C-alpha cells in the first residue's frame, strides 16, 4: 500500500467518525469541535462572500475570529463583492483574510481575451477557481464551507464531513433550511451583499450571474450548477492535468 493510499484511507475513516459524531450535535457544537477540539487539524473557512456568506462567517467569528478566511478572487467578481469582503470582515471582527488568485500564466494561456466564460465556462472555472483552490487549500487539514443540502440536487445527500483532495471539508450548516438562514441573517442584523437589493439571490462572477429569486441566476440556461471551488473527492477534477500552484496573499486585518 502506498503512502498516498494509506493517507486517503485514514482521511476517509476520520470523515466517517466525524459524521457519526456530528449527527447528534448542533452547529455551534460542531464548530466548537473543529475550532477548539483539535479534531481536524489546521482549519480555514472558505467563503465566496456571496448572498448568504455572512451566516457561516458570523458563526466562525463568534467562536474564533482569528480563523483564516479564504476568498477566491477570480478577477471576474462584481465590484460590489470586492467591497463587501472588507466590510463584512471588519463588521464581524474577523482578523485574517487569505486572498487566492488564479495564476497569471494560466490566465494568459487559457483566457487571453477574457471571454473564456462565454466559450467554455467549465474550463474558465477550472482555471480561475479549481486550480487556485487546490494550491491554497492543500495548506490546511480542514476547510469549513457554507454549503446547504437544499441548494442543489447534487448537495441533497452531502455529509457534514467529506474528503476533498488531501483535506477534510466540513459543512456545519448543511442541514439548515432557507427559513433558518433568513431568520439568522435578520436576528443578527448582518450586513447583506449590496447586490441583493438589486434582485440577486445568488452571487458569483459577474459575467455568469443574473438577477433571480434563487440559484437559477447562476449560469442561466445552462446545466452547470457547481463552479469548481467545491471539488469532489480526491481525484483531479480538471478537464486536463495541467495543475499549477495559485498565488495567495494572506493579509491579517489591522
């Protein structure tokens, strides 16, 4: 058995053990286990700073505000999203922002005209999202996400703990409903993404996002539902195998 195979088995066993434990715990208790219980190692929270991102970030900030927050700057975001990143970090008291960017070399080679999103959206997401995420998240043992089971058919059966590449992905609010999300945002008077007031219910990159009442505004008129940030399993999810390391900028807030 190779070292990589043995590590993959160990990671899968750890995910199974955590799922058995988390089934009986509240969201707050799950976060306590991850952030303070030392059950998953080096931990970061992955955030798109989208329409509902404030929920998980608030929960994390209340537990451990120094937790690194990983934000993928695709170079295709709405200006409102980029402003929201700093505003929300400041309002919640989160101290460490890790900005992840796609490789300039990859962009130059794969998307020289900046229109790859229109001609090959899967390839665009791979270059601008998947590759940078692999480069950044491999530095952690555990990554927290705000994914919910009600969001898409692909997410209906997802566990609280999953294996993703060489780290664990923890989905502490996987079982929350839309009503619970809305109530939490209202009860805690959390700052909302500016585009929500303009009719955007789900917010990704500007060229691929339209106003809508749900996630249908993402990749409208396409079958695509996932952008490539949330990789599946430990296999290379790429259209080809030219993975490169991304650029990161870890910036503690003053």
